[in-house]
C-alpha cells in the first residue's frame, strides 16, 4: 500500500521581485554562498545601480550573443569597459570554448584607458584554465569596479571571480542583489536581468538540471496541423519563420528527428549558411527501418549520428558507418537516454524537430524544456492530419501542460510562441535554484545538488568534482574526468587557450634545422590538427596548415582539420596513424612546461606528495570523458583507449620526476608514500577492530535477554493464550521481548517486533534495489535522485504487499481464528498473526514516511497525511483488538500493488514494447476486478450477518467501518472502468492513421487505473484504500 506520488518535479522556485532586487546585497551575498570577508566588503562598498549601469549590462548581454552560430554553444561571456567619464573604452566577447576570455580582449583594447574604469560583464568571469587570466586582466588593467549581470551557473565557477575581485579591493555589484538608484527606470532591472539570463539559458539548464536545454520546434496551421493527411508539409510556415529556425539550429549542438521524419521528409537539417557552426544531426530509430539512401547519410555537409537499440539491423549499421555516420546503440532507446548522451557529450542545447509521435514521450518524460512554435495563418483540416504532439494520456483540461514565461512575436505572417515547460520552470526559477539551493525541489533540486559535486559537464560516471572532494592518496581509485575547456579541469583539455611553441615541419619525421625558430600555435589543438597535413608535398596541404594556424579558436581549427581529413584523405600525411600519439605528447610537454597554471592543475591530481605513476600507482586517474572518441577518450561505454589521459599522466610523472631532482629523490618520495600507505592501513585496521569489539559487546548484552525471550515464546504457545500459531510465532516472540520494557502485553509486543522486522526488511530491500538496479537497467542511472529513491522503494512496497496478502489469505482461509463457530464471533476475534500483520504494515508505513521526509519531491501533503493517519489507525486497531477480520480482508486488495509497481518499473525502463507489459496490464485488470470490486460483496454480506455483534464497537469505529467501504467501492469501481478502457485500447488494433495515438495507448495500457493516468507513483488508488481500510479496522 502506497499513496499516489506526484512526478519527481519540485515546486516553482520563487520569482524575482518586481524591482529586480532580492534584498540588500550583503544578504544576497550570504544567500549565494559568499564568504564573511566578501559580505563585509560588499556591505561597505556596494553602490546603487544606475540606469546607465543597466544599459551597459544589456549591451554586454547582446554582445555576448553576437557570435551565436559562428561556433558551438558555450558560456556566452562579454565584457564592456567604460571610463569614469562614461566612454566605452574597450569591449570583448569570448568566441568559443578555449578562446581568449572576453575580459582579456577588453583590457587589450582599452590599454591605459582601463585604469579606474568600470567593467560590465553579463556573466561572472569564468576562469577554469588554471591561470586566472580573465580576473588578472582586469586587475592588471586597473579597473576600479565590476558590475556582474549573472553569477556563473557552474558550481566550480560560481562566486569565484566575485570573491577574487572583492578581495583585491574592487567594488563589485551584482544585478538583482545590489540596490537600484533613483535614475533607473521602472522595470529596467528586470529587463536587464532577463537579457543576461537569456544570453545563457542553455548553460543555466545544464547547470541546474544536468541536461542540455532541449527545445521542441514545430510549425502548425491555425487548426493545429503540421502536415496534410497525406504527409505533405512544405511549407507550413513562411520564409521568415524558416530563417529563424536556421538560426536556432546554428545555436544548437544537435538537431534531433525521428525515423518518421527521415522516411517522410528526407531532410538535410543544415543551417543554410556558409561557414559557421554545424550542429550534429541525430536520428532516433529503434528498428533502423530507415531508407538506404538519405540526405542525412551525406556527412560532407554535417556530421550525423543514428541512435538505435542494441543489435538492430547490423548490416544496415555497417552501411551507415561506411558512409561516415556515427551509430550509437542503447539498451533502451528513449528520449531521456538521448538527452543523457547529449549531456555527457558536453552539449548545451539540443533542437528537437521531430513529429508528434516522438514529441509526446519527450514531453511526458520531462526531456523537453522549451517550446518554439510557429503558427501560420492557414487551415488544412482533416481528422487524420498529424498534430505537433501525440498522445499524452491527458483526459481533463487540468492535466494540460502549461508554459511558463510565454512570449508572442509576429514573424512575417506567422505568430511565433515560446515558453518553458514545467521540466524547466523558466530562467528565473533556474537562477533562483542556484542562488537559494532550497528553493527548487524535485528533479531540478536534486540536479542542482548533484552538480555541486561534479567536476565535468561530460562525466560519464558522475565523477569529477566528487572525486576532487577528498585528497588523492597513492594507490586510491580517484578518477578525474575532463572534457570541455569550461569544465573544472579545463586546463587539461587540448582546447584550453594555452599557446605552445613547437619546431617547424612534421613532428616525429622531419628534423628541424639547427637554430630554426620555434613556431607559436594558439593551442595544442591548433598544432595537432595542423600536423595532420604537415610535410605533405603540394600547395593545398601547406595552405591548409596555414588556415588551421590562423583559426580564431581551437574549435574552428578542429573543424578544419577533421573536415579535410574526412573529405581530402590524400592530403593526410601517410604516417599519421603512427605519429599522432607522438605529436600530442610533444605538444602536451610544451604546454605544461611553459604555463604555470595548467602545470599546477596537472600536478594537483597527483595528490599529497605526488606520484610518478599513471593513475592507480600514484595519484588520480585522468580520464578524457569524450563519449564519441574511443581513441583519445573513454567513449560512451567507458571502454575507450583514453590515450589523452594516458599521455597526461605520463607528462605528470615526468614533471614530478624533474621536481624531485632525480631518481634518488624519486625513490625517497616513493618510500614516503609507501610508509604513509602503511600508516593509513594500520589506522583502518584499528578502526575495524574497534567496530568488531563494539559489535561483540552488543551481542553479549543481547544474550542476557535471550533466555527471557524463549520463555516468552513458550508462554505465547500455551493453550488459552490469545497468541496462536505456536512455534510459527516463536521468532516474533524472541524479538518482542526487546519491547517488554514498553508494554507487558504479549500481543502489542508481537506487533512491535513485527514492525521492527518490517523496518529492517524495508531497509535491506531498498539497499538491494539500489545496488542491483544499475546493473539490471541502464535507465536507472539516468533517473534523478528522487526518482531513484522512488524506484528503490517499490521493492519493499511489493514485498510488503506479497507478505500481507499471503498472511491475510492464510488467516481467513486456512487458520481457524476467524472461522464462524459457536462462542466468540470471528468478527470480534484477534490473533498473534493478525497483530503481526498490523505490525508489519506499521513498520512499512513508518519507513516510507521517513523516505518521504528525505525526498520531498516524491511526497505530497495527501501522502504525508495518509501515512500519518495510517499509522494512527494501525495503532488503534492493535489497541482495540476487534475487527481484525475486516482489516485482513481489505488488505487482500494489496494484490494489485505488484502489478502497479511492475508497470511503473517497465515505464521507467522504457520497456512498454514488451509483451510482458501487456500481460501485466491484463493481470492488473483481472486482479483489480476481483480484489477491489467483487470482493466487496462478501465483505458487505459478512457485515450484515454479524451486525448484531458489532454493536459493541465504539460508535466512531462503527461509522468508519460502515461508511468507508461504501466510498471505496465507488472509487474502485470508477477506477476499474478506466482500467477496462485502457485494456481495450491496449488490445484493440490501432485505427489507420492513428500511429501517434497508439504510442500513447501503449503507455496508458491497463494503467489508467492510477487516478486518471497519474498513476506513475506507487499504487494510485491502492493508497486511498490503505488509508480507508485501516480506519475501518477501528
């Protein structure tokens, strides 16, 4: 029995005030985690924001987005320097990940004019390259004041620069926290904050939700159609609207479509522009029932990934790979699995251009965060014409999905509508979740808490910052994940903005002339990509090398090199396969030898005292968490070669050896590490021995009462005692003696012992589920912390139902305690077994209530009230010692709980397509009809036959006994009707043209039982019945 739980999504975070300020800046600093020194500084020096300050922040926000579409999505940061007399003296925008920070560019432009100036940054300075170059640029330029539009969303960067500026004596004002001056126009602060939030909406979603911003785009007519009944859709929207779509594609990391779109439209999914960023084109298809020839298989235009289920059409997979298409296999292909893959790949924004069949599960699964809809002034008509979103299972308008922060804008003749789904909550809610960690519950709150312990935006194992939380010790298993240049360990990436000077020519093949000058390369990636074509005869190869060297960012250098390698393989140096590892090693040695900041970061992974080994032998294992690169990185399955990590650990060992001063010092360091390890091992052995001694002492103390326990068991088995069952109850009697100091009533002792047993079993089953589920179901790791807790609680829920139903059947059908016979009527009898059932249920509800307290996202006021009253009802039933026959009879309705939980598990695992899903739904139909509807007939007959004997029951208990079953019968009959409807949809053949609806029908299955489709939580009506039958037992 478990009450209906809401989906794991927390309440809306508090919105900003109309003035755009949350309170005094010193209080805001405290709320956002600023240290005492910063709070004192800001309280002393924080100035009011003027109207000009707000305009400059808007200017910086717009500047940060000026290069959108030129490079892949990244934290959008811009800096505007304004002199004391109000002149703009410098400005800069970060072009791409790993490019020169905006603050550095602005300081270079301003030069001496930056002294005493004010720096306006739309995003808090984000230094994650080990050298604090951005902060140092403003401090070195003599800037006097910094105005920040938005604190950095990433946990490892949030408040870091603000503290650094304040510690250096600069005045620091943060929009939304600093007070507003009199010159600011009403609403100007809110407008400026909205612009700063919008500039980094993708980064906010990734930081808070641990998922890329997923935008669902569609164009429809006034009557809600995206195509004609024949499938023709060119074009629903106007050219102006389609231009907006091309811009949105260029601002995304990936564009996702389903197999239906590929078969029907054969799209290209390009940006229709020369140069600039090209998003990855993603095709989702479980069966790979895709055309042999399609525009998306042409990877000359843009890269393509096909995501499918493991083992689907292996020959067709080989064909796709021969065309340069990347194929990724999943155990269960779902929108959530795709979003999780995109998150691990470091994507910030994913653009969903799928049809209604795929859009519906993406929305229902909480994957979609934002909608971009174009409404054309056209009417198509037709019952079978497709709509933007398929079946969601909603039957009432109250279940409709509402958008937060909706906007409307005319684009050509069309109307463009945008808004955020509940899975997002809107930008203000996301920012509030970071500023006030307790303000946003549910999945977002769990994600925000998790993000504080994660170092890498692309960590496949959830590692990173969590691994950094404790010092590395020689031989420990710490793993440091790195990937993107803006991750915490960004300096380890070959995309970090650290120049290297290398000899000219092809490394590893051409000997550089004596005295030849070294050539400077903007990053390791620049040098690596150019080396692919170095030394190759011909002007084309030489021109390509120069073009790569002139690239303005590592990303653009990689784009040039990879495309040329794919399209012009004749230009690739013939020894590249054997030379590329040597090329990378040489560049890494140059980088970490020349730059102190990255070198210190690399050496910090060795732990206290360092260690020359590569990972397990000393210091942390360095793992490049690239899910798509199995050579340099770990690959999606974690089985990649990780050559980049291996080379970094080699360089780390070389640096440590140099610092140690030779082999002798290195041996001495190794001896010290060995001794430290021995000391640590001795301490752990001592702690283990102390724990064993304490446990032995507890066992000795328990042995002192064991004699009394067996005596109580013998007494419980004597004739005339109310506790029946003899030896079968001895195990409960043993435990019940522990409660003897509370009560001397044998029955209450048995109930208390059963409650303790139930609590222990609950904990063990919960832990077992948490340990086994990741191995049995890949989707388990993709659930939020609250959803995992909900998942794990269903095993004890199922065990409780099975045990209670079995004991109830035994008591009512086999045992003689409640059989109608001369003497005391069965309706007034109790037994040791019935008290044990009361205790088992009480222990279960107590543990489940504790779980709800720890995970508010899966709780509700109704559930908490239900559990509390259920415990009170069980205690009353045990104390009253009457009507246990009815308590056991109603508990038989728990037979539906395993079916409900199995359906929930299969829903979360994405296995609705299995035949077992339908079988389970039909079982639920049958069991519900018998246990929850038909069973009320003998229940009512038994009450009528024994009404005279019930006259002695207290009035309130009698009223509950007679009234609650009537309400239950009505509710269960209503839910049973819905189950029947769901079963009809499940087994009936789909109507022609109703593909979208059939997908939703399989989801509803025989599962419309749970309160009109809301029965994702445990039990739905099961919980209401649980509450009612416990009260009826009074």
